[in-house]
C-alpha cells in the first residue's frame, strides 16, 4: 500500500512539475508576443507610472500587476492563473487565445483625419433626433399634452417670421385634430399669401398705369415695380406658398421682371460711373452710386438663385460672380450661394477656397456648423 502511494505521489509531482513548466512557458511566450502584437502601454499608464515615483515598492508592484492596458506582467499572471485553475484543458484554451491574437484584425484608423469624404455625407451622417422633444416647435404643436394656449402662442411667434422653415411647420397644423389649431394655422398661411398677392397686384397696377402713358411713362417707377415684383414672385416660391404647378410660372415671371429692372438699373449705373470718373462728386452722389451697385448686385444674386433652383448651374455661377464683382468688400452674403453651386457641381476645392477666405461667414449662426465641417479639410 505504501509502495502504491509512493508511486502515485512520485508521478503526481512529476506531472504537476511538467504542468507548471508548460504553464510558465506558455505564459512567458504569450506575454512576450503581446508586446510585439500590441502597443506596450498607453499614455494614461505612463502618467500613472510617473506619479508613482515616490510610492513604496510594494505599491509599485501592485500597479505593475494590475490589469492596465497591455501590461506583460498582468498577462503572464493571468495565463498562469488560468492554466493552474483549469489543468490540461487550459492548454487548448490558451493556444486558441494565442491563435486568436495572431489572426485578429482591427478596423484601420485613418491617418489623415482632416479629410472629408463628401460623397458619403448622405449615408455616413447619423440621423439625430430629440429624445424628449426639447426645443422642437413641431413636437410642441403636435403634442397632445401641451396646453392649447401654448400652441397658439407658438404659432403666433412663427407667424411673425414667415420663413420657409416656420411656414412649413405651420402647414403641418392643417392636419391637426384640433379645429382651433387647424383654423389658426390656415389663417396664418392665408394672411401671408394674401399679403404677398396684394403687394404683387399693387406693383402690377403701377406697371399697367405707366404703360398707358406711352412715351411719358416713368421708367424709374416701372424698374422699381419690376424689381419688387421679381422678389415677390420669388418669395412665393421660396416660402413654398405657391402650388407646385405654379412654381415654374412664378420663376419665369420673376426672371422676366428682373430683366426689365436690370436693363434700367445697369444703364443708370454705367451713366453715373462715367460721371464719377469725370469730376469729383458730392457725398449724396456717392451714396446714390453705392445704392445702385447694391441694387444691381441684388438683381444678379436673385437671378443666380433662380437658375440654381432651375438646375442651370452655369448661368447661376455667372450671375453670382457678377453680383460679387459689384460689391467686393460686402460680398459675404453672396459667397454661400456661389459655394453651393460649386458644391453641387462637385468642385470641392473651390468651395474650400471660398470658405477659407471668407472669415466673416463664421459669424453667421446658420453657417457656423458648416464652416467648422470644412475647416477640418483645409487645416
């Protein structure tokens, strides 16, 4: 019996020693390989190590044995503990872990993170939604738990600023279950449209009356009325108050009246420019000349916006460039439209150049996020 016990004890110690040896070799090999396969330590760990200079040796050892990133000592201790806890079967799991380390692949990190892939804007940007509807006018109006008085107040605020965004929100009230909200939204849209139509009829009457005078008609009145008509027709399209079937007619009418106004104002501008070079003029004359430059520039700008909407980008670029040339130092408002045309036609380098040399655009709260997106492409 004693001999049998001695035999098993002897072989047990032998097998256990072999097990310890294999475990240590595997742990040493894998911890060394981890240094080659992965970075040695992260920057955060280096800062921690520097902070441990004045601590005790035991405390330093605890840190080195801790599971901070890619620590070879912690990997070694883990493999040893793992194989001792799971004898023999742990070898296969450790070898599988080594095989996984050899073959695992990570997503490549972009070295040039300052480049924008403009072709993937529509697919790569995540859709951002509000969780609680905070700050959202649409959710405020459509939420059944919001008091009606607050909805009416919100609609009244939107009515004071008839922009395309506010009018699109008001249009959504036309399908609201509440009759009062629905009627109030309809009343706002009807009032806005009626206001524009009244102004259109007013200037059309001016042109009709002047046309009946023959040679005695006031060309300046006709030009001013034509300019205002063009902007009013554009406003009908821009604010989306016009029906889709009338949009094309309104744009064509706007171009027609813009051409009439352009002919008169450009003739006036050329005449005053000649007078300006011939002799010294008074401050009032200079202001008149400056106003003409601005008027002609606004006409060209509107033409560019209309041709952009018509997808005639070559014409749009031509008119935006003309508008910019008339008011060099005050052309900041025109540059976003010009950049939009270059962006649509995929001439991104020109877009980058425009935004890079237009520092005043960053002060526009609507354009600020866009400027920041492009800054990363030209830093």
